[in-house]
């Protein structure tokens, strides 16, 4: 079964600094999608970035980028120039398309604190 | 503005009572999902629906029921058979396809009285 592991329950970063959140996953599929979602205190889940496994190039969205290592099954999120508004719970997710489910399998999350 | 609306924001359930959580979307999305979130855990899928009048069980469907009579609506009923219903419930929708991101509502917090 596919699993997603986030080994850092909590992280802290100084404002304007860079932080990297780790995520590993397990799958036997060769083509799949990975996502990072942000959940601020308001509890809404917000899509941050997505990556297709077949694309060599790492995805980038403004200050957010990923380091996708397919062989290692690693999908880390880098936040550059951290801002106070980046403080949130971050979830890594894998799309399980087996059986046409299209369901997201989530990690347990990393709580990011941003220090002024 | 397009989006997903969940109501109510907070809900309390008495013992033996069924309660229904509302989820409405105006994004014209085909697929809709219900997730449960517990402290220290990621989201877990309860039910999902690809098209109107069709839905499938997710990983933790016991004690829950859904309907999909309209494309825009996917209500979730938490039945008295669900012995531990206290959680945060999130509804999501997407176009069908594995590269389509899911968009989430603001959630409903359900507690037992």
C-alpha cells in the first residue's frame, strides 16, 4: 500500500530565512502526482505546489520549490524568504489512482513556526 | 466567487443522534470527497463520488453515509453507529483525473455533547 511519511512533526525558521520540509513516500507505481498542502490556523487546506513523477524538472511556485528525487522516493518542500504568513501545518500528499480512486494519501504533517 | 462551502462550521451531536454535514461547490467539479482529520494524523478518506448518483467507500466509511443527488452537493451523515465522531471534517472537490488538484472547503468541527 502507498504510504507517505513526514518525519519532522515541528520545524522553526527565522523570518526571511529558508527552510526545507521533508517527505518520503512508498509506491510501486511509475507515474503519479505529489502535492504539498498548507493548513493555516483557519484550518482550510490550500494547495502549495504539485509535481508529476515523469517530469525531471522540479516544480516551483514563487518562494516555494520542491526537490523531487524519484529513485529515493523523496519529495521535500523548500520555502525561501520565509514570511510570518507561512506559519502553518504542511502536508505532503500522494495521489493514489489505483482502482480509479483518485484519493489523496496524506502524511501526518509538519507544523512550521516562523520567528520574527 | 467559485469555491466550496461547508456548513455548519461547528456541530454538536448527542448520543444516538444522526447529524448531517453540508458540502456545496460551484466549481463545476465532477468529483467530490469527504475526509476526516484527527489530531496528529493526516486526512483520511471517508467517501468519494466521481459522478452524480454514484459514490464509493473510502478507508474509514463505517458509521458514515453520503448521497450525491446533484453535482454541486455531497452531504455527509454521521450516524449513531460512528462511536468516535469527534473530529474535523473536510470536503473537497476536483475535476476527475489524477493530475487534478483537490480544492477544500473550510471544514466542520464535530463534537459530542
